[in-house]
C-alpha cells in the first residue's frame, strides 16, 4: 500500500454507489481559507485568512452506542449540533457482539466447521442489512448503502469458503475481525446522512500504519499522522464528517491488522491526534470514570475532573472505561478527553485535561437532539 494511493483509496471507501468512479460532490467552503470558525456566542463565521481556528472534536462511539438503527440515529443526533459549530470526526466500533461473532467464525474455520462458519457469516451480513432497513433511508440512499454492504459482504464470504480448509492464522483473525467496524462505519455514515449531516465512511487501514504483530499491532504514530492528515483534513475542511473505523490498521504492505481487543478508544485517540482535535469525547454506556466498578461496589464514586496522570493511573490499574494508551497520547497534545454516557447526554461525564472547563463542546447535544426530533 503506497502512501500515494491513500487519498483515492479513502474516496473509494466512502463511495457508497455502484458507480465507483464518481465521488460525492463536496460542499462549498470559504474560498480564502477553506475553513470556518466558532463564534463564541453561537453560530458559524468564516475564518480570518490571517489566522483563526475552528474547534475540532473527535467523537468515539462504542459498540453499545451503535447497536441497531435506533441507537445509531440517537448517536447521530449527538453529532449534529456539534457539527454545526465545529469540525467533527467520528470513530466507530463494531456493533456490540459483532466482533465476538467474527472471531467465532475464524475459530470454526480452524476446526474445519466451514459450513457453520459460512452460515454465521451470512447471518452477520443479514444483520447489518436489517439495521439498514430500520434506518428508513430514502430509496436512493438505501440502494447506495445496500450496494456497499453487499460489496463488503462478498469480501467477508470470500474469506469463509464452504469446503476448502483455511489456516486460522493471526492474520486471518485480523482480516475477519475488521469487518465489524467496516460495516458499522457505512451504516453510521448513512445515519448521519439521514440526520442532515454530510458524512463519508473512511477505512483507518488506509492510513493507520502498524507493525505486523497481528491481533496486537502497534501503530507508527508519526507516519500515521502524516498519512491521516492527507485523508481526513480535506474532508473536514469541506464540511464533511469522516466516519472512521476504529480498531484496525494495516502493515506497510497493506495487510490488515488490529490494535488488540478493546482498543477502539485508543483508535479514537489516534484519530484525534491525527487531526489535532481540541477534544476527544468517548461515548460509552457509563456516566464517566468511577473510583471503582459501580456494578461491584456501592462505594464507587463518579470522578468529575482528572489530570492526565490521575486518569492514566486509574486506567493502568484496571479501570474499564479507558484504554491505558489513550491518556499519554492526549497529554502529548494537551487534548481534553471527556468520557460521557450516550444514553444520558444531559450528564456532564468525566473530564480529563489540564485546565478547568465546565462543560464539553459536545454538551450542546441534548438540546439540539430535541430540536431535531421535533
């Protein structure tokens, strides 16, 4: 995989139509700067060509937040108001349970249970088509996304032959595991479109460069940032929300890798780092970071503000909310990290960073969600 091919590859990933040689038209942007800025009193205005900065917010949605069409549309409603006033990039996990099912398929292939593996692979494709149906898109958009899902499904089924023996190598595990995020990115981009937000799915494997330690690959951050900047920043400047696959990367020769189980938060931090985000908002199914597991301890208390070192110590000590690699990367660029509950968007969540800040840019979301529902 040559870096020269990355921009065109990213466009291909985002092209949901059968006409693969036609790219979606980009919105018009300011001819002087190509960017917009946030008016501190609300609304958008053009950037002064001599300077100025529009806030960049990275949203990372976990699998629980994306489980089905209703939750995807709810998550899209959290993105919409922030995208009015800031550049937004979204990083998505696979829908909850999908990665486990993909890894089970790999295990069936290792046990020569090809027929069972094939049936399960076909069921996963049907599952994502069911979500597409429930998104209730207009006919043209539905057909475009359906074509994209079918194309991806063919790639999945190609990895799961009915009869031939397949060696269940770590490389195969990673290739199969990557399909969950790739399906999810296409569907969530469609959910954003339905919500009136220009969005395009982007495969992180096109720019997240890693070593070849399959199932636990380490990213090469400097090269990843350079490549990712070329892919993502033009989309942000054009007012498009990139919906990037978490969890996956690729070796220099283009073989898909994964960053290890439960690494999608780390992926969110990597993507936020690539675009120099002001904030990374990790949307999950808990209210923030606690002193202990609230499901196991009645004394667990929600922590509202933490330094990078404090949060890193909690993560390293086994706190389940954050991947331990997130905080060092955030601290390097002084990026503020928020951990918030997708299902309680009125709740403030936990803030991690340098300076005191009463609320996140993402806390505009609840009011706007109510407006969008009207």
